[in-house]
């Protein structure tokens, strides 16, 4: 079995996990903005996400000889480790719940803000729990200032969202006023002319990113129609998903290290790959079950679907499958790094808004044509996240193997 045991390797895994975990939400958001059914997307995501755990178990979990203290994956499966399996399954369940809620939150508050809220709650709660579960192997004088940076990012993110929402509202109001005055003027000019030709010319005008026309066009295309919806609803979903995310890493920590001494004497702790397998199995079962039900009983006004419609829906499927693959790799690398250097330090990967905001600006044109105040808040938020990830990674310790 292959294990990472040095801090350098653990930090490298954390950086890779940060990139992967910050990218997969952007891919799912991309598919949603193209109008694909959310349940179809999440079902595709679930399959490849689970596939990663299976590959890890039968490759990294089987490399080398098996020892009584660190048995290989297949050797450990029949062992009497029920309590640890239970913690791994609980972690997979809350992660599945959090991922599902996040996907519904993105259309209401935007990819960047939803990730800021959920990731910050995850770090403030999850990192604190992991620090004490890991017997304080991480450097507290470095770790908790990093947690403080995440907490500051929450308030900066909230202010950023408020400023960005005001900018968008002002754009839409200005457009409505312009349409009202322009319609009367232009109607006189096109009297006696070919109205169809005029309409064709109007439709050929390039829509600029961040403009009112762009926002209106985006709303017409996306799977979830949110015009007039309460932003507080999206914020509430983001908070709930953050609470779920704050619990999954401590649960996985308990599964692999048995800090509460639930295993019988002589039974080895779950190795990271076995725990990851059980963790992902529960997340997969949850995702498939809930989304299959939601196909026929959708939420928030989404259209009904069926398994047949899902199978035949290939629009954006490649992105959903890639998102599941990246999320699975990110989770696996986070757990491998956390087992080596402490799960509190591994929570540095929750600085994923650094990556998701990059994709939000590059792909989704978020914050385009916004006010100076919005740009200042955006820069401040990203600086705090950058500082936080550096501090959390620097707090890495060395886990005792005895």
C-alpha cells in the first residue's frame, strides 16, 4: 500500500486537491447555465466520482505488501472495523448532501459567493474539530490565524455579493428605462419599413459580457430561472451546505484514526483508501437515490424527467463526467495529505474560491462591468484566501505512526 508520509508530499497533494476541488463546481455550473437538467448532471457526476475511489482502492491501496498495522484494501475489507466504517459512511453522506445543496445554491447567489460561504464555514468548523481530533499536531499559532483569514473572507464575500447584486440591479433598471424611451422613438423611424429586417438587425447586435442584455440572456438559457427569487434563500442553502462540508472531514478523520477508541483491541485502523472507498460508496448511493427520485419529483419548479430522458440527454455530459472525476481526485488527495500532515492543515483545500472565482470570471463573466467598490472587495477577498491557504499549509505537522 502506498502512503505519503512527508510534509512536502502532503503539501503537494493539498495544492493539487485545491485546483481540482475549485474546478469541478465551475464545470457543473457551466452545464447548468447551458440549460441542462440538474439531476441529469448530478447523476453523471456521481458515477465518475465513485469510480475514482474504486481505482484508488485497487491500485494505491493494493501496492506493496500488507502488514498487520497497515493492511491492503482487500485484506481489510472483511475485518471487524464496523465503527470506523460507520464514520466513513457518515462522512460520505454529509458530503453528498452538501454537494447537492451547493448545486441548487449556485444559480441564486453565483458560483463565487456560494463557494466563499460554504468553504469558510467548512474551515472555521471543520479545521477546529480536526485540530483537536489530531491531538494538536498542527501549529496552532499558524493554523488559527489562517482560520481567521477565512472568517474575514466570509464578511468580505457577503459585502461583495451585496455590491455585485446592486450593480446588476442598476444595469437592469437602466435597461428598462432605456427600452421605454427608445421604443417610442424607434417606432416612428421604422414606420413603413420592413419590421422583420429591423428585428434581424437588432438581434445581430453583439451582447457584451456583464451588460444587462447579457444577464437577461443568461437567465433565459439556464436550467433554473431565478429572476425575482429571494437571494436569502440561496444564501441559506449555501450556509446549510457549509455545515455539511464542515462535518465530512472530521468524520473521515475519526474513520482512519479512531480517536474515540471504538475499535476492538487488535483491530487495525482503516487505511485511507479503505475509508475513502466506504466514504465514496455512501456518497454515490445518496446521489443516485436522491436524484433518481428528483427526476420524477423535482424541486424549485424544475421540469419533470425520467431515466429514459436522462440516458438520452448527452448535452454537456462530458463536463459533468469530468467534474465527478476532478472532485473524486480532489477528495482523495485531500485525505492522503491529511493523513500525513494533519486534517486541519489539509482543510487548506477549502480555499477553493481562489480557483472557482478565477473560473467564474474567465468562463461565466462574473463581475464584468461592475463598480469600483465591487472590484476592491473582490481583490480583498482573494488576498485573504491566498493568505489563509499559505498559513494552513504552513501549519502542517507530522502524524505519529505508532
